[in-house]
C-alpha cells in the first residue's frame, strides 16, 4: 500500500467543508449534470449569466449543463415537505469564461437553508460562511451588505425602475461622481442624493460603519435593514464569530434578493471565493413556501495557489515483520481507514514516508519462543 499523493487544495477543501456542514445537520444534495434549458432561461437574471452551455438529447429536447445549483435545490423542495431543510452540495457548474468565448468547469461547495429565516438561521449561515473561509486561510475577509438599504433609498427617489437600475449600477461600481450626476439629472432631492453617494462609499468593520449607516435611515425599508444588520453583527460578535466588514456596493438583483448578502476573499486571490445571500423572492417566483439563504464556495480557485506542503504523507505507518500475518495486517489497515485515517503499510522504516504515528505489527509468538 503506497502513501497517497498530496491532495489538491480544492480536494482538501471539499472534504473539510462538507464535513463542517454535516456537523450542523446539512445533508448532501445530489443532482444530474444537466437540466432542461427552459428552466435556466426562465431564471437567467438570478444566474447573472448571458451564456448557458446547451445541447440536444436524442429526442431533440434542448438541455443545459448546470450553471447553478441553488435553482435545482429550490425546485426539489416538495409541497408539504418539513421545513427547515438544510442542504449542502459538492458539484461542478459550467459557466462562460471571462472572455465569453469558452466555458469553464467550476467545482463548488455550498449550502442552502430553506424555511422560515429568522435571526438564528441567518447567523448560522453567516457563521458557517466565516468558518468556511477560516478553513481555507487564517487571513480572510468577509464583506456583508443588506439589499434593503439600497432598495429603500432608491424607492424614495420615486424614479422609474430603469433609472433606479442605473443608479444601482453606480453604487455597485462605487462610482460616486456618476451617481451624483445621475441624481442631479433626475432632480433627486439633494439630501437623498447625498445619502446615496455616501452609501456607495461606505466600507469598513461593522462596529465602526454601523454608526454612519444609521444616518441613512429614510423609510421603513431602510429602518428594517439597519435593524437587521445591527442584530446580525451583535449576535455574531456575542457568539465569538469573526468580525465582518460592511460594504453596500454589494448589490445583487433586487428582484430576487431581499436581505443580507455577502462575499468572502482570500489572500493572493483577486476573485471572490465565496458568495451568498438571502433570496426569498426566488422561492415566491417558484411557488415554494418559506424563505432561503445560502452560499457557494468556488473551491476551483484554490488550485491556482498550488499544492500546499503537507507535514505528513500519511496518518499511520504500519510496519510489518517478515512473518507478520497478512490477514492481521489488512485487518489493522481497514480498521484505521474506517476511522478516517490515511494508512501506509511497509516492511521496513526507511524514512521515505513521513507519518504522524507509527505502529509495529509483529508476528505472533509460537510455543517455545521466549519473550
């Protein structure tokens, strides 16, 4: 039996993260590689994807390689099913590359909490997002926002939806200059315009930023969003979770997302490695009960960091005597692997295998042998 080759970072992350989610009662969701194209096309805005990889099956039906897992999970929830449902997954999605001329396979690990989304459920998911990032690197950044704040301020302008969408784009791009210009062009109240500009630039640790966020309260929507963010940050802090940053340039499609949204970043990775949020509106569009919140980790990005050095090649090195019974050796190896340990079996210790622990299995003594 040879020592196993070093695992890729993505492989390690999949094992570690799925084990983490299982500790909180999330059960594995499995799906096929493709769905009917019409299903994805109907929710293209939620996918935020222009290109979907399609093909025809032998009957002529147009199918698509899955660009998303969340949609399939929500669709799988049956009417009358007990809620909440905690589901996790390790799947590969297929999306257009940055140049839009090719497609990429993206391995993802994630979870979804479906049911009544109260303070505890939201904090559980946010804390698991933090734990996921911490499992990948001690130096992570997690940014949190609440779409209700921007939605409330934009609604207060009274402008048509297409103009509000243009303002949203400026907030998302942190383009304060163009945002202010658009507000002037559309005769937005100067005080309200100033609040929108300030919202686009707010960023920093939650305990510092929340004070300024409270000055942006203009209506019921913003009041509710600020109250929820305050409760979330206080609960996470009281529970001993890591700190989060508030970043209100995070704005997903307001027709699907209705609450907290968040992203996670790791050192040496320029792209976001974790993203998630609350999407009750999607469930309503799909005629499903309750609400939902979840996130996905793009573990494929981790392999760009190279294979991490391992302190040990194996957990247990089993050393055999020349006369050790093969059945006994195999039984010991199987027992250890059943416990989740990596095992290497050798006849002699030659230093080639770095083991966390070494066990010697000797041949049993016969009558007449002295101890």
